[in-house]
């Protein structure tokens, strides 16, 4: 079997807002493609796909990176036969989900009501939809149903237009433009939101769709590059080959069920961040910046929250596709040049969610591994320094509480999630110090490295937790380490008191030595998975997911716990890391509909599993080092080279593979 054949795109798609098994939907696209296609079964909210539903509402063109963030530029395509129902809610058809083909490179569904087979294959910025009508006495139909204000112009078999559909997180207009070519002329009828329905005489028709966030003219350029003269089968072959090219960069042998989970997770790692630049008539990259509302020059990637993805997604891509990481970082630096600030959570512009400015870790990791060098590294360093010292008047940008962090050595408790803000500032300082050193700025490197120890100002010698302080230095009282929220983000003191990726030895010293830090980790894993909701005033799904597993206070369902089992190996107890990593990987992950222990945020949870299988993990992105465990496959090759089997506790990036 090819690696692609192991992929289940439906992994982690069985969800509800109150309990996450991934909180994702199956995607057919090119790797990192702008245009994503999926099956919509329930369009009433951001959970628009249910793998157990027998309802088909249409093929959805989507850019939704998370149900908590929402969609933009989205649209529904409904193939049908006969007349089109006036009521949008009455147009759906039943289908057999067990018979539907939903793979990375193709989606194919049979609509039982309309007796129509609908298939879609992707290009980077569009795709081809084929409609096969099996009702000889009915016209073939194709409805374009937008979710927001839209406008389309029909000229024979060519349709151009746009949609302004967008999520509540878009702070300014995001417009997606379209150029569509139908395989034959048609009769058109206007429908809601500026959409239209097309009626054809032919039994089989094809629709080529190219999209752009720049202009209709650019959509036509994208069409000419990706779709003009292309066939359905040709696009399918190219999409399949591109997926196999990436997935084949890691070859494993061993347990077949584990291989299904591994390559399904690998597929997830190849979706985000998505390409958001296009190539103009001269072949030069351009992109729409949702924050400046301008067409800017250069490459750009979007739909990514760095609080999530710095931990595993980018370190993983640095192993299998460093050339992509360089281009992604270049895109983020372009955004900084355009807006004045490095991004935190892009979709497609800055939405400003989550604590910290963790893109600093992404940049430092790429620099220390030699992926980003020269002028690009100098540009990156300049942008990172601004995060270290300047306050933004727009709360979406920069570090929250940076002025007080510099003044007090911590972010005071009057800032929500102050413990996380402090830890993320300290870690960010470490990452900037790494890049300062690489740029030859010794003075700044030493200053920021010293400042990176600031997390220790929140360490309570009595409880051995990191705790919030007020401006006078007093800890918040009363204190309960099981309270989620408030001073902590998406966790309690149990999960967030270990967020010292860059200074585990320093944290151990605060405990009184590595043995005592190890004992606290033992306590964490053996504790009951209990929680108090006080900081959120209600139960959030991350609490529920931790409570429904038997991993103690290690909430592997969410990012703050990702690195915790790997700390053991760093402090010399690799056997405990191996025990817990194998248990977590075996019991919390699978290739099934409920295959993730919590949100699969833009590849980062999937990459945690991948690293668990590979036997090494980026405990501190920006250090150029990994901590070791034991691989979960019999043999592993990365880019044609076997991984080394190290008996030690750490391994450098350049020493992962070798004969």
C-alpha cells in the first residue's frame, strides 16, 4: 500500500461543541492549499459536518481553520436534477456516508434524492467538480449558494463574481472572487444571497472553479495557470501525486493499525498554514492583507494560531519540508512589514486570540536550524525585538502586559491569564535571544536570556506551583491548583506550571533538584483528573476531555500538557517518558472518527502523535534539540534515511537521521 492509502480524512470528525474528538472535518485539497472542499451535512453552525449523518447539503468550499474561529469566503455547491427547491433548507438529499469517497485528493458522493454523482478534485486555488446525472428525464442542475452577500455575472458558460461571506472574527472585509467555466452553456436562475442555479441539457457536466482574494482578474490568472486545458482525471492524478510525495517522505514499518493513525495524522500536518498568496500576470507573488485592506507584494500563509502550532507543527515541517518553513516564515515577516506587528492568530488577518506571541518560537526554531538565514533572519530579528519591548494600542497585536512585565518581572494578575502571559513572555525572550545571538547582537542576547528567567518570579516555594501575583508582589489568595481559567489559559496550575520549555533545569532548581521535579511529575500523572470551573464559570470541553481519560492531570487533549511527559527524559528519566508517551499515543489516538483526545488545532495535535511514533520531541522549539523516547515502529526512514536510535536523552536536529 502507498502511504496515501492509509489516510482516513474523517479522523477526529465526530464532535459536538461540548466534547471534542478533534473538532475537524474531512478536507479534500492540495497540501497547504488555499481552496478546501468538504461535505456539508449540517450548515446550521460551524460544526457543519457530521460523519454519522445521512444528509448531504452540498460540497462546501471552506477556509475554516477551527469551529471556534469560523469560516470565510465559504460557499456551497449543490449538484441536482430537475427543479430546484425555493427553500434552501429543503434542498438537501440523503446519501450513504459509508459509500462516499472522501480522500485528500478526491471527494465523490452519490445523492440519492437527485440520482446524481458529485465529484470534486482540487487545485491549489480551486478545483473541478464533475456532475453525473442518472435521471434521463430530468435536467442536470448546479446551484451556487453563498453564505453572505454575493454577486455573479453570467456570460454564456463563464461566471465571474464574488462573495463577502466571513466569520465574526474578521475585523474588516474579506472578499473572495471567482472565475468559473462550465463545460456547456446553461439556463440560469437567481437564488438567495446573490447566488444562482444553472440548468443543463447534458447528462454529465463539469465546473472548473478558480478563486482569488485579490480580484476577479487575478482569479482568471489563477484559472489560466491551474485549470485552463486541465482535465478532471489530470487534476486528480496531480493531486494524488502531490499528496503521495509529501506522505512518502516518512516510511514506517510495523503495526498496520498504527500506520493508519500515523498517516492520517501526517495528512492533518499538511493542511495548515494555508497558502494565501497568488501569482500575478508577471509571475510575482501577491496577497490580500485583511488588516491593511491592500494588495501587498510577496508570499503569505494564513489560518494558524501560533499558541497551538509552535509546539509541534513547525518543528515537524522543519524535519520533512524545511523549504516550506522558510517560505512560511517569509510570509509572516511580510505581514509584520505591512502591519508593524508579527502575527499571533491569522484567519486570514489578525484575530488576536490566545496569550503570548509564540511566533517567536517558530522563527527561532527555523533560524537555529539554518532554515532562515541572512537578510530574512535580520528582518525577523527586527520584528521580534518589537514584541520584546513595545506595547500595541490594538490588543490584537503584541504582548499583553509587556510594559508591566518589564517593570515587575511578571505580568500582574489584573491581566487575564497572567501566568500564561508571563511564561510566554519569558519563553519568547529566550527565543529572541537565540536569534539575537545568531545576528551577532551579544548585548541583546544576554539581556533577553537573563529576562527569560522571569517566570521564576511566579514560583511559590510553598505550593511549588506558578501563581499569579498582584503589582505589590502578593500571590492571589485563596489558591486552588485545580481551578481552570482566570490566571491560567485552558488549564489549571497543574498544567500551566510546567510551561518553561527553555529552562527545565532552572525549574528543577526551584523545586530543589531534578528528583523533586520528577516526583511532582509523578504526582501529576497519579492525581485524579478533577477540575474546578471557577475561572470560566462553566465547564469547557477541555475539562470534560481530561476528566474522561485516565492520565491524571496530564490533559493531553490540549496544548499546555503536550510537553509534560517528555520532561522526564530531559531530566534523565527516559523510561518514564517512554511509558507515558506510549500509553498516551496508544490510548488517546486512533484513525477513527473519534481519533483525537481533544481539538486537533491546525496539525499540532496530529504532530504530537507523529513525534511520539518517531521517538523524539521538540521540547523547546528554538533550541535545535529534541528529547528522546523509543520509536513506536519497527523501522523509520525520513527523506530516505533511517532515523538513528539514540540511547541518550536528547538529540540535535542535524543528528536525527543517519546510517
